C-alpha cells in the first residue's frame, strides 16, 4: 500500500482559519508594521494551531534574498575558527539570517572551489577566512563576486572589501618586551604560512621589536599551522649551537608540537626554555606552568565580521575594523639560563 504524503499547510488555510485576507497573513509573517495587534494575534494563533511553516525558498525568490550568508573557513577542526564561526553565527541569528559554512581544508585551491560553491547557493554575502591571501585563482574569484564580502583577519592586495582584522603587532610587541626585560637575547618564532596576515604581521612585529634592542637576535621558522611543523621547527631551533632561550608558538595548532619537541629534549619550562603561545587553547589553563599568551577575542572577531556584512547589505559603505590583541605573562617565562646550562637533562 502506497504511503500518502502529508499535505503541507499553506497560507490560504492560515487566512481561512484566522478569517483574514491572504495579504494580511503575509504582512504578519513578514513583520510588517502596518498590522493591528488584534489581527497579529489572530494570525499567529492560526499559525500555531495549523503548524504552518513559511516556504523560505519561495519567499527568497520573491524578495531576491536568501537571508543566508556563506562562511568560508580554513580548517573547521581548529578551535580558533570554531569560536570565530560561533560569534558570526550568533550575530547573524539575531538578525534572522542563516549561515552556510564550507571548509577549505587550509588549501588555497579549495578556497576558489568553495567560493564557487557558495555563489551557486546564491547566498546574500560572504564571510571569508582565506587559506592564502595571494592565490591567483582565489583573487580572480573575489574580483568577480557580485555580492559583498568581509575578509576575516586577511588582507588581499588590489581587492576592495570590508575587513575585520586583529592588531597582531600590539600583543607581539608586549611579549617581546617582556622576554627582553627577563634577559633573553635569542628569541625564536615558530610561524605558520607566510601568505596569511597573522603569520607575517606577527613575524614583522617580532623583528621590529627585537631590532629596537641592540644584541637581540631573532629566528623565524615558517611552515604550516600544524603540530607536525611545530615539533620539527622547534626541534631544529633547539638543536642549534646558539639555540633560542625563548620560543613563541605562532598558533594554537603549532603549540602541541612545540611542547612535544621541548619534552623530547627533556627541557623544563621556564628553567631551561621560556615559552609563549599565540591564541589560547581549550586546555591551556590546565598546563603547568600556566602559559604566557598573546590573545585576541576570536568570538568578537566573528561577531564584528558578521555585523560588518549585514551593515553593507543594508547600504552602509565597507569599512576596515581593527580589533586589539593583548599579552598575558605567565609562569612559562623566566630568565635565561647560562649557555653552559642549556641542553638536555641527564
């Protein structure tokens, strides 16, 4: 016996139940201000009784808007990006917008592919945390977008758009000054890829801060935002004849590899090596000693990005917003040991 498909309650049934015109139901559902309280109550009561659900697709076709924003994210497994997405999602939800999120897997070629996918979904606008600011395919896609977009902590040359950025230099400068005050003269940074703002802004700030002090040397190891890179780069720096006395992990996904490299060399924090991390990790508060951290409010980064996009969608000109970073000293930093005291413990 064939199963019968339940009949979908339509706007006509709601109008009949409420004893009003179809146009009146439409005004109530769309939130039109020119509706009397009595009529609104009658229509809403009918909607609840009949279990009516508006046809979002049909409404989108009529008004030319899907009330959906596309979010391109580099790596959804990264807790940092999850917090950015949470902040954006909450801001959009407050304004009755949905978010369609796609994952580029930290690959520049996937940025362009996922952008095409979002265009096909006819989203109203885009929130973009690109894997690579310099990829020609991605830049070509950005220049052909016919809907507004906001760059999240990214800069793309010769592309005009709204952006919400982090002032990475402030937190990095404070961290370097703290290390120099403790007596450190060799500071290593394990950084991510060179083609995204957090990496080159942090590296530039480190070099500038150290350059202001005579005799302070810097060592920067670029790579990927991964534990594997963190371990390999930290191991290479610590194996140098004149190894850094302090390390800065340039990302929350780099940090576990750095910690592993330090443990494998049987070094103690901060007695043998001082350590600072960029961006908090969910379990960082349980580490001993507590880590010194260069922080930014990632949820606020997402919230402000979504707000920027909604403002542009409502006619405001694109703007560039810069949010602060900060440095919180922790017990993971101390004075450097003498050169003869460095190395693996026996």
